[in-house]
C-alpha cells in the first residue's frame, strides 16, 4: 500500500513543471554578503549575544536570593521573640546566651 503511494508521488513529481528560478537581485546579494562578513569579523559576536540573557538571569537569581535571605531572617527573628514554653527551651536559651558572651 505504501509502495503504491510512493510510486504515485514520484510520478506526480515527474509530471510537475520545472520551476524556473530567477537569479538573486544584486542589492539582496550585497546585503546578504555584507551581513555575513560583518558577523564573521568578530569571533566573539555569538558569545556577546548571550550577555543580555545572562544579565537577566543574574538579576532574577539575585532577587530570589534576597527574598530567601529575608525569609530566613524573618524566620530566625520569630524564633527569638517568643517566650520559652518549657523548661528545656528555657535552659537551652540560657545556655546559648552564656556561650555567646
């Protein structure tokens, strides 16, 4: 079944008229060559294109790091502000305060 479809496709391709390609306009040829030569002048041009993306990733990462740091500070501060509920917590806090001096 597939062989028959492929054969019919080949026959249709043979019967299709040959496409006539016109030569590239001279102005387009000059623009393409100028762009190609400009890109090939600097071997670091492809690396330099990554810097805006890298800068954006670093900004997002820095913002995330600041948010995590503030959350950790708030969490540790909330642990310091509550009163100890058991004798063990009170003993632990007094031992920590003695060590910090």
